[in-house]
């Protein structure tokens, strides 16, 4: 058992248990739908939450007469469900390049982008890209920068909520993949919260502009991104409390301040 799993993470245990049971209507079920819908919607998916739910529950796509849907949106939704499952299987493990590349492969496999000779599914970008108007790490330096980022992050004795948010900003600044960086980054956010005994969270697509502002302004003002993540954490905490209000002791980012971190997740 890994160090992360030894922290008695109740949320991770419940998500894994419900996944194995294929339980309908539980925390795992709701998390799959909300994370896939919101993360894909942030990136421009046209599917609604009801359509996302229908795909998850029936493995089919429902559309009104005359309604059209982008095939890639449907494929990436199904792929996101599989990526989340894979993440749960490895949530207690140390974050690695191989794991991050596998998340990308799972999300992007079978899409129209995979048919492009220069688009590497499950591997780093071959062409420069930007985030908004900001330049990102050049393709030739991505592997080196990712190794440096992971070495520094994995070298921390205790990972705090602030560390997870900081990693997300730095990952998105590198923007290691040609496309899909946001979705991979948010899967990693969820994973690292689970691993480190923190309340995970789903960034609502309605807060997309706050989220983007937080990433853009992070070097000068960390509070914008941190507050957006804390707000999302509060929302997911309410969902968790609905399903098991008494036996979950996972801390929020706000609750970490001034507390003995070695006491996280102990029943």
C-alpha cells in the first residue's frame, strides 16, 4: 500500500467501492458525470449535463429530432469516464510522466485529432502552442521541464492544498500536450487531492472566466486561482456530505491553515 493510501482516505475508498459495484446514483456516479461534463464544457464541448448523464448511464447518445452533436464531444466524454476510472486505480501512487501521458492517451484516443500525423496522443506536443495570449514551453523543452516540475513536487514531504494548486498552474504553463491539457490537468488535480487527504473538487464551467483569470494572474496574485479552487472544493464537499455526512474527515484547503497536517484523514 502506498503512503497516500495509508492515510485512510474515505472518499477514495468510497469512489473505488462504488466503481467496483457499478452502483447507480452514488458519489462515484455523480462525480463521473459532473467532472466529465464541466471539464469538457470548459474546453468547448457542446454536450449538456443531461446528455453527459445519458451517455454514462446508457452508453448511448440521446438527441432531440434535428439536433446534432460533435462526434469528438461524444468520444471525449466516454474517454473521460475511462480516464477517471484509471485515475482512481492509481490515485494513491506518486504522480509520474507515464501516468500523465496515459491520462492524455485515454482522453484523446479515437478522436479526429488522432488521425493527424503530427498530433501525438499520449505523448508531448510537437508544435508550439499558447494559452490565451501567453506563450508556453517550447516542444523541445517540455520533457525536461516536466521532469523538473515532477521532481520538485514529488520531493515535498507533505503536500498542501496550495501545493496542488501551484502544480496545476505550472503544468498548464508548460502545456505539455498539443491539446487536452486542461482536462488532463484537472484529472491530476482531483487525483492529487485524493492522494493527499484533501477534499477534491470539480471546477464548474460557469466559473470558467474566474478560472482562466486565476491561471493568467497567478504569478502576480495567487489568490484568484486559489479562491476559485476553494469555492469548487466547498461545492464538492457539500456533495460528499450528502452521501456520507458523518464518517468523512477529509480537509478542505481552508482547514489546513494552522493545523497539524499529520492528522489528516484519520477517523
